[in-house]
C-alpha cells in the first residue's frame, strides 16, 4: 500500500493527535512521560554531533530557505577538502562522537571527491560520519557507504504532497521518500524529519508528519521550528507561526511514538526561545548538535534568522555544550552513537 495513502486512512489516529496538539492543557504530563521513555530506552547520556556547514551553494529554490538559489543576501562559499577534514578532527578534541557534513543541494563536489573526504575523516579519526547534502542516485549512496559514511540525513519536511510541491517547486514528496528508501538500501543509517509550523500546514498535517516519521522507522528524527527568513518569498510576519508550547508537544510525541530513535535538540529551538535546546532535551531529546564550522563561514550559512553561535569559535561552543549538559544533569556520551533501533 502507498505509504501516504496508508497514513491518510488512519483517520482516528490523525484526529486524536490533532486534538492533543490543539489542547492547551496536558503539556506537563506529556513532557514527563516523554522524558521517562527517553531515559528508559536511550539513557541519560547525550550524544554530541558536531556540524560542519561546508558549503552554502545550492541549486534548489525552496521558498523558505535562506541559502536558496535566488538569494543574493549571502556570499557563497565552499570549504576545501583539507579544511573539512581538519575541522572534523577538532570534533575528537572536544569529545564528540559524530561529525555531520552539511551543505546545500547537491554538494559542490563530485561524488568521488565527496567519498574521498569521507574516507580521509574515517582514516584519521574514530568519528562516525553523517552526510546531509540532498538527493543522490542509489549508486551514489552506495559509493558513500563504501567510502565509510555511516549515516545520511534527508528531511521530508512535510507529509502533505501539495504543500511540499508548493514550497519545493523543483521536487516532489514522492521523490524525497524514494530517496530515503535508497539511503536505507545502501546500508546507511537513515535520518529524516519535518519542519514544524510551515505556512499552510494544519494540525492534521502535523499529526500526519508525526505518523510518517514513525512509520519510516528512522534511526534519527530531526525536527525544528519554521522561522521566517528574509530574502525569501515567505519573509515578513511573525518569525514563528504556532504557539510556543506546540513545538515542544510535537517533540515529546515524537519520543513517545519512537522510543529508540535518536532525537536531536536542533539549533533552531534556541532561535525560537531562550534555552530551547535545553527544553527539548528535557522533553524527549537525546542528541545535541553544536556548530564546528569555522567562524569566517558561519554567517553565510543562514537558513533562518537569528541563528545562534554564529560569532563563536568551535572551542567556545564545546565549552557551552558541556556546561549546558552539566546543568541538566546529563552526561556527555562516548563513542559514535549508532542506531538504537532493534533489528
């Protein structure tokens, strides 16, 4: 059965989830349950994964994205292979277990060059390597796996095909979901997720997003709030579209529906509200993703406004992460933090 059709037929589930999201009360108990499920299935340790935003070149024109092809607000850059590898090795100095290489779509490297970068990182460190560079062919995902890539992150953004097409005029939700299947078939751990509060999305759409993320049996589920970005067709108006509590309710429900998944406290939550990432870690999250990108590039990778830490060096970010985790009573995890999904 078609996956999206299957979700649409779960009308009772969709209704219950939408009602729960709309209800103003009950958040405290929901958060307590999510935190308990997180502790039972993933433990108290927090896996820290350093992000390297190695290029802001992008061939796509998604309506909400600050580095979309049509944007003239940011100077384009691409880190060299040596810069990427050198930056990745710093993750080991800080005790991180994973490095996440992120760029616009696709990465401004030929696939063999990207594979060579991954191979160098794997040969020079004990880090797990995650890539997030958009859609590739099935064979290219297999090449990345052979090069040593451990995981691939590709968010589906919304489960509503019409809304997806409106926001991503050069793509389709069907192709995005097919790419996720190709990633899994290549032997890579799969990360995906959605954006919370997209213009035009209903509470039922958000309920369907939750079910789709769960149905995909993802190793990692990364979600974050939609924040209006200047120099995009969706600029203007309120930065975020939903009541603040709703964003955190969704993260708690993600944990309840996916007890073994790695769920990161994404950076955008700090832009949504002060110490937002800390709140996600207290409401089901078990992953923190600090920025390793060299400072001279950070301001040019502005997917959304008011992005935190753009002026900080990586070592300062590392100190901040450890202080935040200590204040929450959550130890830093050791090792690569591979998938916890039962086989």
